[in-house]
């Protein structure tokens, strides 16, 4: 099979020549005679319509309209309803003239009387018999009707040639148009893949070398060119990806380091300032009760700083760890029940009632350590934002396809303005107020969000009649073995 552009061009030109000549021959053989007959039939219909406009009773020999049609080799036989001669064409013109050796009456009899059943008042009928075209029709004028018989005389070679010359000219124009179309198609088939390769090469450069050129080209020269360009693009893209990954890793490491240092330094300023001030005050205090109060405050601030640092370390280790998260199917109710048992002393010391509700069959794929951190944040927040003698309710619900962990505390609602912002890192709200009107560090809920996302879980809060519910919704599963969660 020819695959080169040069060979294809020679082949296509030969095919085009054969197609054009073949079209001319086929159209001429199949349509020349038909074109002639259709032209004659159309001419007869024009003549019949012209007679409609004439007063046939007063039709005279040598009428210019009829003569024009007679010069185009049409002949007319017209008679009234009594078959009385109105007009009969002859070699000359005039009533009663002899046509081809026959009398006008004989022509009326042969063309009209004997064929009267072929006349139709509704239309002018044309027929093509024995290579001669004839037409018959009835014209009504006033109270009279007239039989009109139109036929063609034998066509001379000159007339036939003129019709065929017209038809041949049309065929040549059609063939030329087809030839031009074929040439355009051939040219397009050759130039289109070249232009496409050029366009794709430009797009590859513009779009970071992410465009591949089709190597399955019609011509082997273009296939080889496309393959070479693709190889070059692939090599450049691989080098770019390696460089981008390296740059991204360095930037990420630098950003994490800067963010961590900035956040730690910013968040440590306030508790350090408090501790520093209170330490200075202690040395000047003689009141033992005041000294004890200041020492407790220093211990409390130190514990807050320690918790804050631990939370920050957890956040960054969760968010930026390189390894996949290891999860296994666990009963979420058991995990949450254990968390609540660890917080019971804290509930008792704050005089807050803990209520627990657990459904059965609450298995989900979880990392127990991380989920414990998330739920513990919810519980510690609930304690922090609850008044004495109020109630905190912890639930694990089986919702058919999901397992939902809820921690509900009684207190003020959270403004809807903060429903998205409270999950941002270090967000502490307008005028340093977030949850239930109290100040927060903005670390705990961001940690919850990070852990929930690692588990492909839903998280959020809902205001209730008496307080707020914070929740995490996990996909429920049957008990299975440990796996990697990507």
C-alpha cells in the first residue's frame, strides 16, 4: 500500500481524473435524452398556458405567440366542442392547410376525435411515445370549450445538437465542480494532519507539554514526524514534572516550617506574658493565699501551653504525613465509650452530668488513635462551654449506612456567621469569641476537621433548642481486616 505523500499525490490525481471523466460520461448517458424530453414538455406546457390567455375563437393565422413556438418545432391542432377547426399548424400557416400530406380534418380526427378520452379538463397531459412528445388538454372560455393537441415534429440533428450542447455544458460545469471538491478534499487530507501537528506542537509548548500528537497518520512521513515530536515532548514533560515536584516539596517544607514557627510564637506570647507577670508578682507578695492563687494560674497556663503545642504537633503530623493512613474496622461505640470513661473525673470535678447513648452494630473503618483525638476535642470543648449542673450527651448512632458520633452540650448557640470559619486553623472569631461566647485557640476544631477528612467523613455542628451538637459521620462497614486508606 502506498504510504508516501508523493505516491499518494500521483494516485489521487489519477483517481480524480477518472472520477471527473466518469461523472461526465455517466451524466451524459443517463441524462442527455431526459434533459431534451423535459425541455420539450416544459415548452409545451408554456404554449398551453399561453393559449389560455388568448381568445381562441378569434385566433388568427400567423399569431406571433404561436409562431414563436412553431419555430421551436411544435405544432398545434385546436378544435371546438363540435370538433370544428380553430387552428391547425402546417409547414405554412392557415386553416385547412395540409400537414405532412394529411388534411387538417384528418389531423383533427386522428389527434382529437379518436383520442378524445385522453383529454382532461383539469390539466394538460404530456406523453412521450415513440420518441415523440405529445400533449393534450381542454381550455374553457365562456360557454365554449376547446380541444388543444400539441406535438413535436421530427427533430433535426442541428436542433438535437443544440440541446445536447446545452446539456453537455451543464455536465461539464458539474464535473468541474466535483473535480474542485475532490481536489479540495485531497488537499485537505494532506494539509490537515500537517496543520494539526503544527497546532498540537504549539499547544504542547503553551500548556506545559501535556498534549500528545496522534501517531496514527495516513502518511508514513507524518507518522515518523509525530512520533519524534511525542518523544521530545514526553522527555521535556518528565523533566518538568521532576523539577516541579522537587520545587513543591521544598516549598511545602519551608511553608510548614514557617507556619509552625509563626503560629507557635504568636500563640505562646499571651500565656508567656501572663506567666512572666505572675512570677514577678509572686516575689513581692506576702499573702500566702495570693501566692497560691498565682501559682495555680501559672500551672494552668503552662498546661494550656503544653496542650496547645501537642495539638499543633498533632495537626501538622496528621496533615502532612507522607505515609498512608492505617485503618481497621472497629466498633465506634467501644472507642467512644472508652473516651468518656477517661473524662468522667473531669465531668465530676466540673459538676456536669454526662449522659451516654450507644447503638449496636456501629462498625466503621477508623484509625482509633486519631478518632480518639477528634472526639476528645469535642468532649473537652463541651465541658469547657457548659455551665455547672448542666448536661453533656454523647451518642453513637447507627444510621443504616453511616455511623454518627454526636457530642451535645447545653449552652448558647453558635452564630451561623461562624459555621465555616470555626474550622479554620487559629481562627478565634470576631472580638476573640467563637464557641458559645468563649474564647478559643482555634486548634481543636481544625484538628477535628483534618482527622475527619483523612477518614473521608462528614463533620459539622447543629444548633438545638437547648445548645449545640457537634458531629462526625463515618461510613458504616461490616467487620473486616486492617487496610490502608489512601
